């Protein structure tokens, strides 16, 4: 064996010995090292950044988008005050939008106006009429700019506004009936006669003191003329009342004949018209009787005055009759003026019940027309729906109580919209049998993609006034004196913390609005929300780390 072989063998033994030593040193642990490795590392802080942002608490719901519910329109009576058959003479096309003051239909050449209101039409409205329906009409006329104010009584300004409403659509308003006009004319005559009678009575009293010659002859002639006037007015009354009675008898006979023949059938429009004719004739008889009685009474009072004058002329010392004549004439004039006021109140512009239809909301859109030109009005005329697209959103009663009409609604449907669409609450009705409230939301400038869609809506019910500091709810803890605080990590010394007392505000989406009252807190600061413990060096049996325990953290802060 040579020298080189011996040297190589020695070097191999040295290398092998070194490898064995390294392996032993890397795998053999001393008891002290093993104990140190078994200890848990120091717990680290779990922190979150303080943010500045606008905070809001929202109601999240789903909404159905479509047109308003359809409404069936029908006449509330006859048009034009005509009791004969009502013939359709004009109809709108389907799809037509009808706004307040629009003519929805034309019947027998007369318009049927559409106005907004809750109370259906149930009677003709005339001068002197009063009630909620008159106030509803005047409020609608006020919205149209035809009246400056509204009350519950039909006055001269109401009649003028109605005339303007009809004229705007190319029609003439309904004028007073012939019977009412006759009553008004008679009342005016009665006032004229009573005024003259009072003047005559006062003149006679003033001139009392005796008369002779021509004055006595004039007094006698006045008595004769007054007697003729009484006779003439009595004859006129007899004729007028007889004519009115004849009209009533004809109308009553028509109903009797119809009852006997069974044609027209009771309850039909023609039969109702016959009955209405009887009512009109009876009303006319009453008016004529009142008018003629008043005229006869006025003539008789004039005769009394003439007779008193004649008596005074013959016996100038006795003024009792003349004074009594003045008092009687004054009372007669007062009565005549009251009757004129009543007659004037019932005469003038008026609206038949068939020429008005009130609906709860306008505008509306014609969906279906059930009648054609030339057909007789019967039942539903047409069906309309809301011209504006609306959305129905269902919320709980509790959420509904937090909302008001006019509150903003955000439609957030990324699959249908490039960006959220704003709308507003239009109506919050009572809850249904299910306990949910179906709100109506009005949408303007809605894209076609949303029609008929079921969409997600966000209703902000509370928000901060601008951007505020917010922290996670887990960062808040309470101390014994009732204060609330957060623990802030020192940015220059990780693991070192300080406490800041805060007051809280709105809470939403897991964060809470805070404002520092003792200490400094700014956007970007890191607040402690918990502590993380990664466990022993070798980990636990499951290989999991310990989880955050905010409650334990809060307890340690209070301690």
C-alpha cells in the first residue's frame, strides 16, 4: 500500500465522521430547547383601519314593475239632464292618455270629463249645492287653474270655472232649466211689485191729511185698478196651475200605461225616464203654484194700499190703516227678496251627474274601450290604467312605519341597469291579510328593460350627515363607568396600544359611527378587534390556530 492510498483513506474517514456529527446535532434536542419550543408564542393583535365614509341604514326589498291596476269607468247618471236614451257619439282610441280635465267620452253630443278625486259622482251639482262632492269638484278646478280657492258650496265662481272647463274642450256648459228660469223671472217680478207697493204705502202715509176733488177721484181710480189687478192675477193663477196639473196628469198617465203594458220594463232607462218626467212635472206644478200665489198676494196687497188711501182721502184723521199698509208692504218686500235669493241659487250653470267621472289618480291610459259610436251607454264604458309606470314593493309593517311618502328608493339591479336608478315612494297603504304592506313607488324615465321585472330595491331610512369616522362593531368595548372606547395600536410601535373614549352614532353593515371625546382618533388608525394566537410551535392536533375572541378581549380591557 503506497502513501497516496493511506492519505485518501484517512480523509474519507474524517468526512464521514463530520457527516455523522452534523446529523446527530440536527436531530438531537436538549431538554431546555424542547421546553422552550413547547411554549406558545406571544399573542398578536388583530386590527382594522378606521375609515371615513357616508354611513346609511337601508331596507332591502324586492319590487314588481308594471302599469297601475286597471280601472273600469262608468257613468254616474245621465248627460245633459236628458232622460232619453244615452247614445255614444265619441270614443277615444286605445292607448290614449287622459289627464285631469280631459274628455273621456262623448255621449249624445255632451262631454264626460275626467277629474281626480276619491268620491264617486252620485248627484247633479247645481248652484247652491253643498257638500264634500262640491268641495272635491272645486279642488279639481283649482288644480286646473280655473278657481283660486275651494269650499263646499257652489257659488258664482264655481259656475264661472265650469263654463271655462267646458269652453276649453269646445263645449258649452249646461244652463239653467226652463222651469228654474221661470221661477227666477217670477221672483224678480214679485220683488218689483213689492218694492213699488212699499213706495206707494209710504207716499200715501206721507201725504195723508185729506183729499178732495181730483185727489179723491185718483184714489177711487187706484182702488178700481187694484181690484182689476187682483182679478187678473187670480185668473192667471187658475190658468197656470191648471196647465201644470195637466202636464203632471199626462206624465202620471204615461207611467200608468207603462205599468199596465209592461213596456218599457220597470227599471229600464226608458221607465226611469218616465218616472223622472212625473217628478219634474210635480216640481214644476209646485213652482208655478208658488209663483202665482205670490203674484196674487202682491195684487191683493196693492189693493189694500189703494183702499187705505181712499179711506184716508175720505177721512184724513185716521192714519192707522196707512201705517199698517206700510208695515205690510215692508214684510212683503222682505219675503220677495228671500224668494228671489232662493230662485237665483237654483238657476245658472250646473253639471249633470253623467258628465263627470272621478278617479283616484291621474293621468290614466285607455286600455280597452267597451262601447262604440252609436251604441247605447250601459255598464262599463272603458278600462283605463295608470299612464305612469309604478312599482309595488312589499315590506313588513315595522319597516313601513319607518317610511314616508316621498322617501327615496334606489333600484339596484346590475343585470338590467348600468347604474342604480332613483325613484320615490308614492303611496303607503294599510297592511294586507299577510301582514305585509304593498307600497307603490313612482318611477320617472324608466328604461324599457325594467318593464315587468322583479328588481332589488334599497330604501335608505337613516344616514349620517356627510362622511364620518367608522370602526368595526367588534372594536367597541364598554367600561365600568358606562363609557365606550376603542383600543388603538401605535403605528410607530406595533403591539403597543392606547385607549380612546368615543361616542357612537349610526350603526350599519357591521360598522359604527364614532367620535373621539377623550383621546385622538383619525382615519387610517388601526383599532384592535381581537387577538390571534397561533398556538404552540408544533401546532395543535388539528393543525388549526386559535380564533379571535372579542368578548375575552373586552374583559381583559376592563380588568
